[in-house]
C-alpha cells in the first residue's frame, strides 16, 4: 500500500515541481517504487522538469475519462526503473478533474507503488484541493518570505479541514515543512527570516532546508531532477529530505551556497 | 559593552525581524477567522429566529464575533433593536447586547 504525499504551498514559484521531481527521484534512488503525478491541468510542467516531455502520449485526464489505461499513460524514467510519472493534460480545463476520477486512479496506483507523490498546482482551487484531498502526508514548500509563509499557513488550515482524513475524522494529514531558496548569508545579514522564525510561525516539523543554488535552474534546464546532482548542496539537501521522509533521523544542516575548493578557487583566479 | 561600542549606531530591527512580527500579528487574525465559518452563520440564524419570537429585529442587525485569546475566547453577540415607539405607548426595553462586550 503506497503512501500518498502531496507537495503543496499555496503560493506559486516556490519550488513545488522541483521538489516533486527531486523527492520522487530521491525515493526511487533509495529503491522505493515511486510515481509522481502532475495535478496542474492546463499548465503541465512536471514532464519538463523530469525530462520526459517528448514521451507524453496519454495523460491523467485521458485515464480519468476512460480514453486510456493507466499503464498507457505512465512514463517510466530512463535512468531509474522504479520511477514513473503520470503527466497531466496541457489542453484540457481543470474541471476535467473529478473526485471520483482522481480517487480511482490513486486507488490503482496505491497497489502498485510505495510512494505516490502529487504535485499540486498553486492556489487553493480545484486542482490544489484534489491534489491534497486523498493525501496521507503533505510537504509544504515555503520560501523564507512573508507571502509564502502566509500562504503556507492558509494551506495548513485546509489540510486540517478539507481533506478526506479530516472529513472522516481519521488521523490528521501529517504535514512537513520544506524550506526552499534559503540563503544563510542573507539570514546572517538580517535580510531573510531564519529557519527558526518560520518554524515558530508555522509550527510543523521541518523536513529539510534547500539552499538557494544555481544548480536548481541548471537541473531544470537539463530536465534532470536536482537530486541526481549528488555533488551540489541543493542535491544533497534534497537527499537528506528524502531520508527524513523515509523516517530516518538525520541531523539538519543548513548548507550554504556552493563553495569552491582551494584548488578550484586558484584555478578560477588564474583563468 | 565593548570599548568602541558607543561608536556604533543604535541597533534597529532588521527587515527579517519586521517580517516575522508582521506575520505573527497577521496570522493570529487569519487563524481566528478560520474557525467559525462552519457554525457561526447557523448560530446567527438561530439566534435571530429566537429573538424574533419576542421582538422585531432586522436580519442585518445581529452581529456575531468570535475572539480567540490565549486563555479564554469570547463570543460576542450584538443585537440592535429598533428605536422605541413614540411616547404614549409603553417603551420597549432597549438591549444593546446579550453578553457584556469584550474590551
């Protein structure tokens, strides 16, 4: 039975899709059978971040409407056998997502995978609602910035009231905070809120701190989840988050921006 | 106190501290509003119906506010009654509020 995890934030542009790709790939690297689903109907992007945009034939909406089988719509990652993506439709309207349809697809995926990761669209409307509705756990992606923290707080309220678990009175959806685009240098200068500040405000357990890093843009340029770049700070921070998601106790380290080694620095100077 | 401490400018709050304070104040209010929408409108309707059995009140003259504090929360119900009828008839009592107003 798979665990269903929603990657959500309320605010757009904070790193939900990057996080979905990185955590999904990270779990698969650790041997877990994982599928990532794009819930952003009409604004499909997870396929690009995962680097399989040219292999999309059928999508989530086709499966919901019975035009394709789930196995036809799932795309296997070229690098990792146990990582799949279910892309969404780029042309359809978000109303094509229905409770019944989403539930049926998730039920089917639950039996075949260890982790089902739902990439929520920004906002709190239909797509976002359905992405979180069936979740067992949630990763709330937040930037250390006022509008992002405010939106995350709003989303936490929805997770505790507008999900299946909440409506059925079951154990609450377990929410984790993932702080992204964190810049220790700006924190030291007092220009950016500290991890502790955001934690104090949102009061949910911390899954990880992803440093602001050029590696993230590079990874999206290449269509390769950032966790594959095991040398980068962002890649390592995501790998740590994956371990914590799997229940391991790992010390939290706020990795700064990339540091050049002495040798590289010398080379850079003479270049 | 460092030797040359007096040379430094007095410390002002960093922008990050300001951000945190603004968020804490704002979210305290927004979280308040989060509780209530479920039952407050219904409660408002029921109270209005009960009051109407005895006095005439307009639908928009009943206000309900929920204030959540650290120790206690107060439910404030404010019912505005119409002005008493002209002199000659027995005046109706004028209630401003069924509960003392929280200050």
